[in-house]
C-alpha cells in the first residue's frame, strides 16, 4: 500500500493507493467522486481526498425580555428590555470527496510541464512551464476541474485524461 500526503494550507489533501469500502457517488459532473475509494478497484490505483470544511454562520437575534410600560397618557414609564441571542447554524455540511488520480510517481517534471502547457492553452495558467506543481499550477487545476463538479487542486485522473496526460482505456 502506497501513501502520499500533500498539504495545501487549511485543506487537508491526501493521495493514497488503497482499497476501502465502496460508497455512493458524491458529485454529478463527469468527474466521478466517491465518499471512499471503491472496494475491488485496482489495488495500484491512486486516490485523492479533498475535504471541504463545514460553513457555520452565527445569527444574532434581538429578543424582547420585558415590554415597555406606558402611563395612561402614553408617557413611557420604563423602556422595553431586549437581549441579543446568538445562534449558530451549519450553512454547508463538511464534505469529504475521494477521486481517482494519477499516481505521484508518474507526475514527473516533464508531465507537470505538459500539464502547465495544456492549462496555459486553455487560458487557465499564466506562469512559466517550470515542471513544478506550484500554487499557480494547483489554482489552474482547480479552475479546470471545478466546472466539472470537482473543486480540488489535486489533479484527477479524469482531468489528466481530458488534458491528454494519461492514456484513455478503450473497451476491448
């Protein structure tokens, strides 16, 4: 079992060659993503894991504690009392998505430079063709994959195939 860990700031990212329990498909775009790597898949397949944290919103509401008291002529005898009550709610649930990726040992500087060239041809990358998987390249990968349902800076196998980096398996 091969395990490669890549850190991208606050988002924990894991590319792993592993076999776990199957789960349902997590996105509707052409990139198939899952809640866990598929059981029975190729044991040499590599998987990427992208975690989107939950989005929590705090809403403050003003609650009446004591109403104002008025005299018979309408003069205010005592002001109304209010208390601010804060409530937290989850706006967007935490999401963990697994998807097949090219294995790390195949991402050579030549392949990364080809990736950068393919992304540049699509207007998504403006840096040098350095062969280094830097922040600018990761941003371009995310820009390419997000419209297809995978908002991740890890290169998916689908995207690698679409960009011409990996051979497409044809039916026998």
